[in-house]
């Protein structure tokens, strides 16, 4: 059994599917549904944000960690395409993966930095 975290909650694999350890609910629902569970650290629910899908250019609703939602929205307004993000849930640095391959790292102190990360070292 593998373990990890999702939105600050412990998750585990059961029969090849990720589940929350405390509730046994699926951590990554299928059929386009997203995890709507609150942050395990701050207790706030994800914020629904209308974003442009970087590969299809369609506008879709995504759930963003509440503490970085304003930053994600500002990057979008500036025309910066993003792939995914996580606030770090006070356990580690947060990040925003940019469509051009760079990763914006958000340190626990609130300092923003952009670094180039390739898949091998991520």
C-alpha cells in the first residue's frame, strides 16, 4: 500500500485507487469530479475559480487552494498559463506549475520564487 497526501489529508492506495485514510472516500473522484474536501491544515474549502484550460483554451471551473487562489487568478489575468497548483497545506512549500515547464515555488514564509524544474528532478 502506497501513502501520500491530498489537500493536507493522508491518503492511501486500496485496490489501486487512492482513498482518504480517515474516511475511506476516494481522494480523486472520476468522471471530471474533483476533490472538494477542505484543507486538512486550515480547514478552508477549495475555491472555485474559472480558468482557461491551457491546452484546449476552454474555460473550466477548477478548485484552487484558498490561500493561493488570488495569485492563480492574477497569473491568469496576466496571460500566464498554468497546469496545476498546491498551497503546500503548511506541511511543505506550495507550487504553481506553469504550462511552459517552469514551477513557481511558494515558500512557507510567503516568499514567491520561480525556478525551472524538469520532470526528473521534481
